[in-house]
C-alpha cells in the first residue's frame, strides 16, 4: 500500500518537472562555438617546484615558476568559468631569458622550466577528458637570438640578411629581423620542410587541436599556404588562428587565402577598449567594426575577439588611467565580448582585474585570490554563451545606441537574445517596438533577474554601469496544470496519512 501511494505522489513531479528542454537542434560543434582562455605558461601557476631552475618571481624579465603541471591543476577552475579551450604561449625549449617562449632554442624539446613532453601529453589528455581543446603557439618566423644554427656554416642560407624592418614595405616586413630576432628564410625548401615537419611532430606527440600562428605577416603567404595545406591534411579538423598584427581588416583578411582559418581581431580590441574603458562612450564604432568584418572575411564568426593579450597594456590599466574602477568597466566589456560575434579569448588574470602596463608589466604572476562575485559574473557569461546558440552563431543587430546605452539583438533560428549594456552614469530606460521585437511575448533576464512583458512594446530599465542579457519567450502566467498537480500531491499525501493511521489503529486493536 505504502509503495503504491509513494508512486502516485511522484507522478505529478515526473510530469511537470522532468520535461524536455526546448532548445535549438543539436548541431555539430565548430570553433565558432568555443571560448578560449589564454595562458602565459610561466606566469600562471607553479605546480611543480622541482623545475624551478634560476627562478625569480620578483623579476618580470626572468622565469617566475609557472609550468604545465600548474595548468593541469587549474583546468577545472578554467572550465568552471565556461571556457572550452586553452591557448598556451610556446612550450618549446627556449634560450636563456625566454620565459615567454618566443626565443626558440630546441625545436624538439619542451622547455625544462615548464616540465617534460610527458607533462605536455598529460595536459592535453586531461583537457580532452573535460571536452576542452588545446592550442599551442607556433613560431615560424624566427629563432632565438643565439640559436646554434647561426654558427653552423651549412645553415647560413637558413636566415635572411641581418637588417631591421623598415616601415610598412611588405618585403622588409617579411625579411627583416623582428626586434633583432634571426629571421628564417622560409623560401629555402629545407627551412620550409623543417618547420612543417616540426609542426606535424608536435601534433603527433601531443595530440593538440590547433596552433596560434605567431607573427604571420612577417612570413610570406606562400609558406602559410603550404603549411596550412599539409598540417590540415595531417590531422582532421586542425584549427589555425593567425596573428596578423594590423588595424586594417582588409590587410588581415588577405591572409584567408593561405588556408589559415581565423585571425586575432586587433581592430576589435582597439574599439572595445575605447568603448568600455570609461563611461558615456557610444558603442557605435565597435558595432560598425562588425559590419566591416562581415564584408571582408569569409567567416567573421571565427575571428578571435579579446580585451587583453601579452603584447598590449591590460584593459585594467587603461581603465585606471581613465580614473575608473576596473571591475565595473570589465563587467561591461566582458558582457559585450561574450555576447557579440567571434571567438572570445580571455587572457589569464582578467578574471581578477590584473593590472599591467607595457610588456613585461602585462605579464605579472597570476593570483588566484579573486572577488567571488566578479568570478561568478564571468562564469555566468560563459554559461550563457555555451547554452545559447544565438550568442555563438546568430545575426547581430543594433537596436539602440545613445551616449553609451546600447541594445543589441542576436537571432539564430527561433532563438532571440537581447543584450542591454548601460555604459552611462545614470539609470537608462529604452523602449523596444514591435518592429524590433515580436509582440505579445516577454523578455526574461538571464544575467540579472528581470522580466519585461509586452505592453505595446518592451520597456527596459537598466541601472547605471550595469548590463543584462534577455531571452525573448512566450508569456508566462499561472500554470493551472502545475497548481493542480501540487493540489493533487497534497490530497494524496493526506489520504496516505489517513490510511496509514487507520491501518495502525486496526493493528493496535
């Protein structure tokens, strides 16, 4: 009797609580669906003190102690923020002082300060267990300043003549020595073969998912064309994202013809910093950057969008120079970053508003003591992007923009998402019309609790320096079925108690 009653009690909950979630059709995941956490290996986390050779945490021009083991120990931390991939600065063996990884010494060895190839393999394996991808930085333009090849008579033609880069002349950009680093002559078939074979070796050894290609514009397009073709044939779905350091999207987009899949969006970084590092600034220029990207790139959704990187002054520093509170500014900027088109890339430390000026000050040691509310905010943004296809694949339309108050719409299939960012010093009210949004529905706040019903339009009220993300949904009301089920549960429970009491009374008599 008891078991039967309990079964009856469970029925309403099974009916009304275990309902299928209405979501977009399951689609094959692509790189436009990823979000990347960018790590400078030496500056992130010291997981194995045994490899701390001549480490000096007080000197930003020396090794500070971060390693591969430290990253492995923090993978859950990274994933909890919603990131689905990590990008590592070069892990390859570097000459003395090359803590950053860009002064290659031995092409077939992991930097001893970071660990071993065994550690590198384990890192990739642990990331893949969590369904996270791994990108390695690949340097094809130059070697370290004191590379052994420079003293090898048989390899004299492996380098271009030692002359500095002069202006924007493309031949000089490709053949000159960047920051005095020995420039590899990739037109030499032996050099080209060596670099491509080395790239394949790292893929085979580590099973990484892609490369971030360093200094792309300093290497002829013909090399990248062959490199892309061979590397992609070596591993299916291998991803290449290139660093073409330039503020003209037409210049960057020219490299798409080489087979490189995506590029870091330098113009976007400039505009998002301008728009959100202080209040009362319009986001129109930033939005217009997207319209340009749509025109110039085959797939602008693959562009890597970001606030910070290891070569630029951190966003926190810019906000401070503008006499602003960095976490407030970062909340708004990160809201735009995670809800606008592109692959969001967050540089380690942004989640703690890490300060930093020019290189190497922008490469300070990570500190995991963070503001929990700020971290939760970032994690919520990551969760929304992962859960809502419209934030990864949807169209992008500006509905309102005035003096820093902006409202954007993303649409993908039947999903409509609204992002409202109040980058002003006053509470703002924005009314969206039925021409902009379908009527007789409601906007449900996803980032902050809010519910906006259609009243001949939708009235959004956003507090100063705050943001929200809304989903357009059917109007909610009293759920008669649900209320009825609760009533039924109560009646059944009372009936069960009465029957149990009566049965106990009979037994006692």
